[in-house]
C-alpha cells in the first residue's frame, strides 16, 4: 500500500502558501484551531499578526520562486500542502509573464520540489472562472471548461499540472474550484474589499448607500470563508479511499443576483446596526425592492461531490453579512 492511503483524520503537518492572504490566513487559523501543525509560508509577516502567529507551528518568510523557503519546508516532513497563492482576476490581466509565474509556475515548483518527499496531499485553490461565461444551467465538475480571462485560463493550467502529478507521483492532488468567497478578513491589510458582498457592506457603512455598477442582474454564488476553510480541511484529511475525485466545486449551491445581494445587505444593516441604507442603481435611481428579479433564470453551482464527503455550508448569507458589517463597524477607522 502506497502513501496515497496513509492520510487519516489525525494531526497533520500542513504547509499553507499565501498564509497571510485573505483565504490563506483564515484557512491557516482554522487548521491550527483544529489541532493540525500549520507551517505558514508568507511573503512578509503581517504587522498585526502576533496572535495569529502564535497559533502557527512555524512561519516561513519568502517567495515560492526562491529555493530557500521550499527547501526549508521540505525538510520539515510535510504531510500536505494547501496552495492559495494567485494574482486576483484584475492583476492577472496586466503582465503575462508575472501572471504565468505566480498562477502557474508556482504550482509546478511546489509539486516538483515537494511531491518526491512523500507528500501525501496537495490542495490547489482553483476558481469557478475556469468555466467561463455561465448561462442558466447547472455547472458541475463535468461541465467543459471555457475560460474567458487570464485568471480562469491560468487556474485551468495549474489544475492540469496537478493532474500530471496525480499520474506521475504518489501525491494526491485535488483542485477546489471556488465560486465567490466573502467574509471578514483576519488582517486589515487583506485585499478583500473588491468582493461584491464585502464591497457592498463597506459602501453601506461609509456612504450610507450601496451603488450598483450594473442593472443588478449579474448572478453570483457566494460561500463564506469559514465554509471554504472547512471544505479544504475535509479535502486534506479524508482517507484516500473516500476521496473519489480529484476535482471539486466549492460554493454554496445558491445563486443570487447582485441586486438581491444589495438588498440583503440593506436589510441586515437595518436589523443589526439599525442603519437605513439606500440601494442606488447604475442609472442613479433608488431601488425599492429586488422582487423584479424573482423569476430570472438562474445558474446553479453543483457542489454535490463535496456534500457526499459530509460538507455543508453552515454560514447563512445574512449571518455572514452581519459578521462583515460588525467587523467594519469596529475597524472602520483603519480600513482604507
């Protein structure tokens, strides 16, 4: 029996790349709180990270492209890696060389150096955007990828690298195609305020208004960062005999229009903070309701594979929105 079958629900030594980033910081904290030994790889230590660092078994500082940090990590006898590093969808469009290096080459470097060291599991943070433009249909892992931007394309390329290492090594490589994350960050420096729900919450508190950039019909599947972390832990710890696939959609399975999300933030703001907030359409009119969107055909992000592993999204949208609003209320003087 190879070491593919050796991973059990136990205390694991896990390297998290991009561990000070928006998703990486939450994941590192969750894994540490669950009793795992977390080796956090960061480009630089976060200024406000003292309490977070105390939870980590070790914090390594450096770039994946540099040999030193990866050698140091490899010498630690890792069980698994969760690879979260990527340029965002806007930065991915700027420089093909940098985009290829960060979004693709880093994945290859990690696997090339660590897989031969009897690494048991490698989880790659991919994206729903590998599917491209989505119509009113069910999107499952068997849906043919059709990326329409550099972000989606390069993540698909890294997925293919993972699949190559599945074929060539004993390391189990799993890609998680994440829909849209949201939730309060661990660090004030985390770049997360361009995410639709987070952005709406920030506008609601700072401006007393939520301004839409469209007619409100674009659709999103949002999943809270806590639920993303719990899903990744399942993918890291399930025995190989239970992990039947190497590709998993990770989302809530619920679709909302942008206008519906704006009105939901409006409602939670009133219920939790007793603040009245207006929803302003792109044509400058005030929206009174999202009822006109009730009959719009929806896409559905199919997450049945994850549910078969016992995962459920435990954080309802209203609860997650309240968390972001309360965070901003406490930190608004330092958020830029």
